[in-house]
């Protein structure tokens, strides 16, 4: 059930509200006044039942927490904890007076993300593009792909087989099934032999131990299949069988039991040959650097095949069709997609004029700027490791990271404009008084 709107006519006799207490030069303060919060209220209202159930947390509060989490690179627990300590976070979330308690449980952010889904998060990304104004309406853009790694351990067959054994024993205990053997003591010696497999004399022992652990895992899976009802844990047991049957050169292998959709992607990096996660397509305007498209691509498709979905999302978010898109050589073979001309680096034709060659060179030079953009998405806005579950979590994470970077761009612009205005007045004062300024009010330096 939706919560009742807050009555702002009379807040407190004892203290002024947050609007009067805080600095209106703070970027979060300015951003709070620029975001169209009513858009989220109207769009997400359909996910709640009228006059039924416990009153929910305000929609603005939950959307603001999702934004702050990725803007400040925080976990669910940290953003909820810092919210109770930060007055600007509270004003950004729509609070009128300071509240010294947590706004909600951290798990409520999980439920809210699942409730609004991909469409709701895409609406947040669309709003971040709108706030950037004309920067999101340019005719030229750069497109590139990267990998958002999933929160899994480095996958090996021996790890997966041991996890299957643990899960089978846990299922048996939960269902009250008595196993013929639990193999607790039997697995100790193979574990030691597997641990020291890199020693030159232990290679054969380690391979023999791998085979033994796999055999034990197969026995437990088959015993559960015999003793459990036909439909009980059917999905889990089929996944276990699939892991036990897969071989080294197989395609569509399972690399994690809790994230079976993870793909192994090679991007040609010397320091990291393989990454385990999902491919992401990023579209950035060439002059302003606004992210106008951020799309998760399940599987490991050839880069050129991701252009259709990426440009379709870009047109859906901006309502504007790109004239030209500059890509790297990984997109070879695509020349035009959805009315957008695709430029790939290659030797120029003699038929091109010098002016056109210079324009293309300029476009490819600006295309290189997308690489540090992706780097900042990973290091500053939680794209490097995705903790959200499933393909749905992959979609949500990449769009929230892109939206956070767009919001952060405008916050930096407002901050820099304030600094420029401040130093402009300093120069005027120095010129008129012919005296240097030795003291600066600290309040002017607070952002």
C-alpha cells in the first residue's frame, strides 16, 4: 500500500527545516531540485495495491537511495547507515527535517529493485539523460563493450564438484533423507592432494583426487534422484548433472552453481585473459560525454551483433536518432544500423575529401575517450563487480551505474561553476583593492 503524502505546511516550532539549514550551493541540494520526482511517483504507483497491506516506504526515498548508492559507490547496508548521518542525503530523499534513524532495512532496497524491474531502472537512466540537457541530444556518439564481472569465485571443476557435495548433503539433511555415506572423512585426503597440485611431483595425485571427488559428487546426486520425489529439487539436480557431464571444450558451460548464467568472456587483456560475467554495451556522446545507452548483453555475442539492441535502447531513452557512431575494430562488418552510420577504423579511400578524412580522424580520436569513461564506471559506480542476482540483476546494475555517472557529471559541473564564480569575485576584489586575499571563509569551500 502507498504511504500517505507528508504534510509540509507546519514542520516544527523549535527548528527550521532542512531546506533552510543546508547550503543551497551543495551539488546534492541542487540535484534534488532538478530531478522530476513526480515522474517516479506516477510510474511506480502501479506496483502497489490501493488500501491494502502495510504502508510502504515513500517512492522518492527508495529511488533516492538507489541513486545515492551508485553515486557514492556504497553497499545497501552502507547507504542506509550513512543516510541517518547525512543531512544532504535526507534532503535529497525528500525529508523536511533531520531524522536520526535508518530510513529502512537494507533488504528493502532489494525488494524495491525487483519490484520496479528493468523498466523502472531504465526510467532512472532516462531521467539522468534529461538532466544533462543538450548533451544527450548530440548526433555523434562512441560505442564500446566491456564486461561486468559477477560476484563469483574463480571457477574450477574441483570447486564445483565440492560445492555439489555440500549442497547434496544439505538437501538430504533438510528433507530427512539418510545417505548411505556422507564422505566427510574420505574427502580430507583428496583435499590435501588437490591443494598442492602445483608441486612438480603432485600432478598425478591431484588429477586422481579430482576424479575421486567427481565420482563422490555423482554418487550423491544419483542417490538423491532415487530417494527424492520426482519434482522436488528438480532444477537443482539437473544443474548438478549438467556440471558433472560438462567437459573442457564444451560451450555454454556452468561456471557457478548460484549464478548459472555467467559466461566466460575473453577481451584480449594481457593482465586478465578471461572474465566471468556478462557483456555490456555503453553508448557515450562524443562532445559532452553523456552516457545515452547502457545495456547488458547476456551471453558472449560478437560485438557487431550488439549494435541493434544498443541503438534501439538509445533511441528509446533519448527520442533522438544518431547520425554517426564510432566503434573499434571489434565491430567490423557493420556499416549502418537503424539509420545510424557505423564508422570502424580502416584505411581511408582515395575518394574521400581531405575535410572528410579530418572529420573521421577527429571522430576516432574522440572515440578513445570512452575507455576512461568505462574505467570510471567500474571503479566509481559499482560496475566492476556485480552483486545483484541473475540476468535481471545484470540489467539493473549497468543502468544504475550509468545513471549515477550522468548525475555525477552534472554535480561536478555545478561544483566547478561555483568555484569559477567564487574565484571570479576574488580576482575582481584583488583588482579593485590592489591587495591579496589572505583569508577565505571556510563556509564558501563547503560543497
